[in-house]
């Protein structure tokens, strides 16, 4: 039996949720489609943050912590005008992972984050989706920069940040030795 919080509330509430989801920008790349998160995406999110893969972001998380993290990713759109996207493979519709523009306590700037399933690694999907989100943030939100907060033990995410052209700009007074701050600069922004 599906837990109640993982099921849509039927009737008008379901229509309201669909209206909000329709407001999340739809982005496409050559191989990926980025769309609003859905309740059924939580299982994949939990597989990422609830497993050993979640150790890079404070996990592994239990079901409840993962749920509240997923809600944050999804609801940030209402509070900040940016948030998380679910990333699908265009050819199959398979869920690959998540890319987000977020703000959490302690962040210096809007964060560009990426969380992908192990089955999607090493194929360039995260790069494609992160470029689409980064470029959308620079173009549509006119942000001058974004930060990626990456655990020093997360070799794949460190490599991805560098491939995206971000520079390690961890401040000298940064209080978390286990996390590096990578800055993505908008080349079109006035300085």
C-alpha cells in the first residue's frame, strides 16, 4: 500500500498541484527533458539520497528526511522563483536524476546542484542538464553567478563542476573543510 503522502489528493487539490507544476519551466536538451518534480519521482530521489550515494549531501537520509528534502526541492519555486527539476531521458522517459537552483541556510549564492542515479552516471546526462539549468538561470533570472557546494569526497561532482567551467572559489573563512565552493560566472553579466 502506498503511503498517503506519496499519493495525490484527488479533486480540486490535484488540479491546483497541476497548475503549480505547469509554472515550472520546461527545458530540453538533445537527450534530456527537465520538468517539474512529481510524487512518483520520490522513489528515485530516495534511491539517491537514502543510499551510500547520499553521503555527499549529509546522508544517507532516512525516508522522512529524504521526503522533506524532496519537498524543499519542489516547493522552492513558490518561495524563490527557482527550484528543482526532474531530469528524464527524452528517448525513453526514464527518470535520470535531478538538477536544482536552491538556497539553503549558509549558502552564499543560489546553488546549482545535481543528483543523478548511478545508472545515469558517466553518460553526460548530468552535464547536459546542468548546462541547460545554468544557462536558463543566467538568461531568464539574470543571475551573475551560481555556486555549487561539493563534498571533497565527491570526485564525480567535482569533475562535473570543472567541466561546466566553474572555478573553486572556496572562501578562506569557509567553515566546512569537507565542502568546496565552485563558482559559475555568467559571462554576459555586468560586473
